């Protein structure tokens, strides 16, 4: 049952094949079994069971709230959840219990979704590995998959198996792992430079970043306000569309959301791609791109072409400036957004009380990790009067150029862009931590973060397994506010590639569902 | 909420739980008790003569002073600038604080339409150009009563620019001349107020009250077109009246709804401007004038003694009557301004640019607001002068007291008495009584109707003006009685019985032959003595004019 998609399990609930409480308990028990993944910071067991119970009552009365009623979900721990601790994986917010729900959380709960818990991340979502949080790194469920283990056995390696696990990518690694390990059917992430799409690619799930302004940020603890969007992680594109339908629309509490009403929708099935024009941005052919990813990318392009779509090379000439531009804008907003964490109103406060200033300094030193403090320092530097023109203003201008690159390409008739999501498959933790956070983020966000600069919708779809047996994702980028069209194309692609389901027999101890899974497993994009 | 004591708090103040306003930042108001005690405690007003050439030594040029002002006016609105919290003065601490006001992570600002309308209306009344597009910025500094670590303001592109404020100063003594001056308005910007810090010396703590945090402010920047304290104070007073007439701010300085910072410099006319200082937190018009004038004097004194003026922030010590450097601004602040990313540009429309089919709830039309502009104080004064023929300085006096004009107009409506008479009664007697007892117009025990009735009695000569004053005193003391009741109870009505009056005159003349003789000998004053005697005999109930008439007739040869 847990291996099903959201849509399938929703149907099962409606048909009474399983009750919300049973489903919730199954997920809770799997969360416990997979505790070592460190996907969750807080498991809201009591709340979840209560919500499931209420959902069950509704089903019994025949008054289900819809597709999400009784569905276990997880939420990244940088969304405010009323009455449930929200930490941002930072010492600064340990013990902080928000008095209100983020709009997206509220919308999910209003639809009857059952909140399993809050998922792990890089501190304040600053990172691309989910390794830099106060609660330790998240382990990629694929590290324990049959597919990966079998490949590993073929290669001699002397290292201890326990330290041999892979990172999830980040910063929404907890959400990606939670969905990949079947502990929930959908999870919220956040995406500022790729934080939803990157771990989705590494964990073999769908990671969707909506258009900026389509989904409310109210209650999302900000990283970069002008780029943050709530992201959606699911096991298939259809599920992402269902969740998007519930979340999208104007929020009076977020002045940057669109005014036009958005109606819930069902994603139509695309049968013919011959009318489509797929753009392949040549600047995305980075030298660091692994051969395998590159090969899947061109196979995907060929697939579209062979089905009659027009596939053309396009140019996004300012792409190479994106990383450094992002660095300036991101750190500047971080410096500003983090100013509120002073230990006065909420969160961590140090014991020093010599003066208010001394208290601020010690509180912030104790509360933030090096990555956060480094970004605050850099951001304040860029915002200094003497530097503002040279850095912040310039970065804003470059951002405009990057956004215009996309506008030009889409105006030339391209429907979606097809790119890799990441340079390569998930790295082993020990390898990953050899580089510092900044270097890694700069490398890992290379394909994802220009999208945030432009506010466009993008989705990472798992394509196939690498030689090592690890998932590889490709990214589709759509026109602003053409999220549905983007998902429609992604859904078609998903159907063509038939990405294999993760095999976690050891973890799941649930023969029936695994055999179900195995039936689905087949790879169409073979090496 | 409590925080450890702020380090710079060591200004040598004596009170235990002193309220120190935030000082150096954006026009923080002093806390209540502090300001009002200042206001009541000090009675002498520093209306110093205009600027310059103070005791200039021989051979030296005159000095000219240049004064610019930054005025923060709290917008009169039910809720705060970016949150739904109520705005209320003197509510229990931290009782009006939304999640946004406390800067809980994840909360976002939502612009209050009413505050925008108030800014537009104020801009229009001050002859500003209203920007159809304006932007919000973050201004960063760490302070305990600024929960987000930044203030949302309009640094780059404010809502209104390039206006002007006309104000009038009276020159010379009777007959005084009213001179109108104009100060340019650089800009009006919308911004958030901060909370308040209360420093508890005993426990070495700072207590934070966030009720005020996030209340909408209008920052009005006046160009350095003024040259002394009195001009600045008069300009501020005029602005205050305008804001009150518009209803965009209650502009009560004692409650911190109007706060003024002054930029002051001196130079020799014809030479470049001098280095300026900023005098912060001038929270009453009286001290505003005094602080500026004392700062001008100080600067001249410094320069004449060969010293330099430092570009620094100073505060006015009302006890010492001079400005002092503020210690919390030692290092130069870099506010690290940045665009506020959570608020889209603020777009305003006029009837021409209004998008067709726009939802009136979603757009603000400048022309609609222009149509709603009420009569402004300068127009009111002009009208009073035209309509009632009163003196210009009386028109100022009528507007200068909250509610006085309305009181005056209500009296006028109900009385047949001459407007000049009404003006004189309202400005002299009525206002005199109020001032004596330190009451506001709306606290007066005498209603406009009662005064109107009293003036009617006087007008139709039913009572003498002496009796009228007596009736007024009685009205003030015993609420509920009408003037007519008092007149009849106290038997104050003028004698209407001509025969009885003739008889009284006759009796007096009989009793004082010497005085009668004096009159006959041509002493012009003697008749007044007789009039006085008759009035006394009639218990002041006789009309002196009538008495005089009878006496003159009887005394005529």
C-alpha cells in the first residue's frame, strides 16, 4: 500500500481498501524503521493519528474532503506549523513552536491531509546536501536500495559500509528522502536555487518548483524572499499536480502572490508531442557534467524528437553569471532576513546579559552555524553603502539579463526547456563533505538556480538509474505561470521513461507492496 | 519581554523606571509621562527673536542660521501599516502585537490601504507631486524594540515629493503684521514605527513594548528653508493643524504622534552652508523652538571662539536649556538599505490612468482622494476673515486650539450677536477660563448654546456686560443651568422700568448735590461718578447708556 502513488492510495481510501488510521500507522511504523535516514526532525505522531482519526470519521460519513483526505504528508522544517516545533535545522530555533500555520500547510490540512512530521534540511535551507543542519545529515534511501547495493557488491571497496551512505542533495533532503522511502505520499520542500529539484533528482522522486507568486510563501521561513517558492515532492508528476491544485492561488497574507483565482485541476494526459518545441540550452552543457547524465539528457531529447516534437538548441547567454549573481543576492537577503534572530522575541537566547549588544552577539554566534554566519557576513558586506552599487545593484541587473534570456527563448516559440537537474548522481557523504558548503552549492545549483532568478516553473523528473544504480533526474523549465503545461509535458515524459521503483525490501518488511513495486520496474532508457 | 540593559544607557537620568526614547534612530517618541511632564513643568516659552548677528563683534559679519526638519507623524488608522493589529495609545504593554509585529519568522507585510490613502491625502494637502509608483526599502539596525532588525521605509522612491508648506509668522506688536513664509517639502514617505524600550535601572533590564511597533508613520522632510526656532515651531504647528484637519494624524505631540528632528547649521550670508548637527526628539513645539535657537547660539559661539562644528546628533536637555551630544551615535551607522522583496511596487492611479474595470477595492485613485480633501487651515482662516470680518490674528487664534473653531461656529449659528463680539468672548473670556483650569475645549462646562444664549441676552440689552461676565462665571460653575435661569435667579436683568430708573437717578442727584454741581461746572468725569452711583443703587441692573441718557437730560440746563 505504501508503495502506491498519492492518486492510487487516495482511490484505495475512497474504496475502503484501507482506512486513514491504518495508512497513518503504516507510515508511522516505517518512519520508525527508517529513523536512521534522519529524514524527519520532528515526527508529529499524536497529531497525525488524531488527524487520521478525523479523516476516518469523514470517510465513514461519506464526507471525504477530496483527494488529499487521509493522505500522509510531510513538511520541510522551515514551514511554520502551529503547535509543532519548527527549527529550520538550526540551534537558533530549537524549541520554537510557531503559533500559526504557513498558508500551504493550512491548505493541506484543510484538505484533510495527515501531517506525519517535519523534515530535515540544511540549516535555514542553506546548502545542497542536507548535510549542514543542526540535527545531522540526511541519508539517501537509495544507499540501502537493492539496486545500489548490488552494484556496490560488484566493486571492491574496503570502506566501512555504514559510512558509505549517500547524500540526498538539498536543502529539502529530508522531504525527498521521506517521499522516496515511502514514509509519506507527498512532501513540501522549498526551492530557492534548486533545493526541491536537486534532492528530488538524487532521491529518484519528482521535485516541482512552481512559478514565483503562484503559491503563497506566508509561513515559509525565508532564505531569499524574491526567489523562494514552496516546492512539491511526490513519487509521480500526477501527484505533484494534485498537490499544486490545492496550494496554488492568491493569498491575502502574501502580497507577491498572483491576484487571479486558480482552480483545482486534473492534469490531462498528453498523447501527442508533435506540436511541442523543446529547447536545449547549449550553455547547460557544462564540462563538469557527468557522461551518464549527459547521455540521458541527449536520449531524452532524442525521445522527444522521435515522437515528432521539434527539438532545438537554444542559448541562455548569461547563464555563466548566474552563480555569482545568486551569491550576492542570496547573501544580501540572508543578511537582512536573519537580522530578526536576536534572541529577544523567540528562539535561542544566550546566558550573557552584560548588555543587549553582547547578548545579540553571543546568541547569534551560538545559534547559527558557520554557513549561515558566513552568508550573513558576506551579505552585509554587499549591502554596505560603499559596495551597494558595485555588488547588489549589479547583481540585480545581471538577474534581469538572466530572466530576459528565458523570456527571449520562450518568445521564440520554445514551449519547455530540457536540462539536467544535477551534474551527476548522489555523492557519498564522505566525498561530499570534502568541499565546503559554498563550493558545493555553487556546483550543485548550476542547472537549477537561474530558474529561481527568473521566477519560472521547473520540475525534476527521475529518468533512469546510473551505472551505480542511482537515480538521475532531468529538468523541464516552463514559461512563467504555465505550470500546468509544464507538468503535462513532464507527465508524458515520465510515462515514456518508466523510472524503476526503489527496492527497499530490508526496510519495508512488507512483501506485498514490494512485489507490487517490482512489477512496475522497467527501464526504457537503457544504457 | 525583557532584554539586558542597553549599554549606552547611561545618560545620568535620575528616575527609576525612566522612559528613554530610542534616540538616534527614526524619530522615536519619548514615552508618555516623560513628555507630558516636560510640557506641564516648563512654562516659559522660548520665543527668541529671529536669528543672527548675536552680539557680533566689530568687523565680523552677521550669522545666518539654516534649519531643516524631519517630522514623523503617526497615521491615524485602526490598524498598523503592514499588519492587522489595532492601533491604540496607552493600551496595556504588548497587547496590540500581531505575529508580524513581533517579526515571527515566515510572516509577511501586507500594506494597509488606509495608510496609503492618508499619505496621498497629506501629500495633496502639502502640494506634493504624488508618485504613481513608489517602493519600499529595508533600513537595517539592531535595536531591542525593532524586532525584525530592519524598518520598512521608502528610501529610494517615496510616495510624495516636491511639496510646500506655507506658514505665517506675526511680526511686531499691535497692530501686528502677518507674514506668510513657505518651506519646501522634499518628500513624504511611509514607514513603520518602532516599539518602545523601557529601561529598568534597578534590575538592569530593558523592557520592550511592541504595541507601537509597525504603526504607520508619515515622514515629512522639510527642506532647510527656515532660519530660527520660531519659524520651525510655526511650520510644525501649521503642519499639525493640516494633519488634524485632514484626519490623517492626530498629531498630538504629547502622545508621540508627532515627533520632530531638526537639522541646524550656521554660516555667514553669501558663504557656503556650515556643518550641520541633528537635534533629535523634539516633542513639543515649545522645546522645538528653544532647542533650535539654543543650538544656533551654541554653533555661533563655537565658531566665534575658533572651534569647529561636528556633524553629530544632539539631544535637547530641557532642564539645562541646551543641546547635548548623544552618546549612542558614536560610530557611523550604515543602514544597509535594500529593496523590501515582499512588497510589490505601490501603484497609484488617477482617473486618466485607471485601468478600465478596475476593482475600486484594489486600486487607489488620487483624484478621488483630491475630491475628498477638506477645508485646510489656511482656507478656513481666509473664510473666517471674509465671512465674519475678524482680524487675521484672531483667525489664527481660533484655529490654534483643538475644537475652538467648531465651538465658535456653533455659537455663531445660535446667536444674533455680532461675530466680532463672539470672537472677543470666545478668545478672551472662554479661552481664558479654559487656560486657567488647563482644560481642552471639549472639556468645557459651558456649551456653545449656553454662550450663544448669554450673548443674545447681552445683545438685546437684557443684561449688562458686567452681568454677562457674572452669568458666564455662574455657567462655568453650575452646569445644567441656562443663562436665563441664572439671570432671573440672581436678578441680573437690566431694569426695563423707565419710571423706576428715572426715580433712581433723581434720588442719586438729590443725595449728591456736590457731584451735580461738578457736572454743571463742566467736569466731564463727574457724570461717570453719577452713573456709577445709580448703577450701585440699582444693584448693577441698569444699563449705563440708559442712565447716562436720563442724567444728561435731567442735568441739561
